[in-house]
């Protein structure tokens, strides 16, 4: 059952797959379908060779890169071949470069978000380069609290991207928000209110204030400065 992949194999791209570029091709599906690869939670915790792949349809499969196994049904019927989940793990971790012919816009936005490695892209001279996404998708949100991820709702994206100043009003839970359009609103995180006209459940100002508090960029709602 178990097949061991040699390292030289893992780093190369199958030429025949490069040429077909058939939309149903497993490599194409591995690159473009909505999938999330996770390497440090649940059954994949504490093991370098284990990855959880969540499909867009909500199924979860455990991929073991050491034994070359995947839990999906396709793999059961094609034990000698690599399923799209295994391919996705190899691409998402950067173990295998993304083929040059792949249009960056066609890549699933989830690429490289939840794994330690970074996807790499093959270039014409046979080398590789790191893939960067316009939406900052490979930025670790822990490093930049205002980095937008593809999971963010539109309002959260605006909360992060717009030029908004947040200052503490020296009253518990109250913050003044100064927007790029020069409007000033008052957010009360304890009352969960904002003085702006947006009737959404959580307007972008409240989202931004919460982000700034979490990131310890403004005093906490109780008036204390963030712990150094
Ligand atoms: Zn699979
Ligand atoms: Zn607001």
C-alpha cells in the first residue's frame, strides 16, 4: 500500500501534466479547487509528515507525505497514483514548485495560508521563486494585524485596509475613530455600538477597534495600557 516518494521525484514536475493542462487534470484541480491545507491542528498536530486537507465541500482528508497515503475515495481506487489532495499538499508547502503555465489568478486563494512552507513557482530557467498574492494571503496575520486574508469578510477587509485612526477616549470601552474621509465616530466596545450610520451588525469601525485592541496597539477597554 504505502509508497515512499524519493526526494528527487517530489521536486520535479511531470512533463506530461504540463502539456495536457486539462481542466480535469488532477494537478490543475489541486491548484485551482478550493482546499485548505492545515499542518498543525487535530490529527496533523506534531507530525511533519501529516496534513489535513479540507475540501470546498466540507470533507476532510488526512494526507501522510511519508507513506504517500490519503484517505479519499479516489486514492483507494488508485493506490499507485497521487490524488489531488497529495498534490495540493506538495504545492502548498513549497515542496513542489507550481508549474509555470498556471495563471496566478487561477490559483485557489487559500494557497499557503495555513502551512509553514511557502508555495514556489517554477520559472523559465528551471529555477523557482516564491509566490506572492495580491491580497497578502501569505502574510502571517500574527505579524501584521492589518494584513488582509482571503477569509476576511468585505467589511473586515475595509476595516483593515482603510486609513483609520483609533484613539482611546479615556472612558472605559470608548474609542474615537477618525476615518480617511475625515469623519469621526465613537465606538463603544462594551456597549457594542458605533455612532456611524452603518446599520450592519458590526461596522468596519468596530471591527478595526477590535483588531487594534487584539494587537495591543491601543489601550484595553478597561483603560489599562497593553502589557508590554
Ligand atoms: Zn486524496
Ligand atoms: Zn461605525
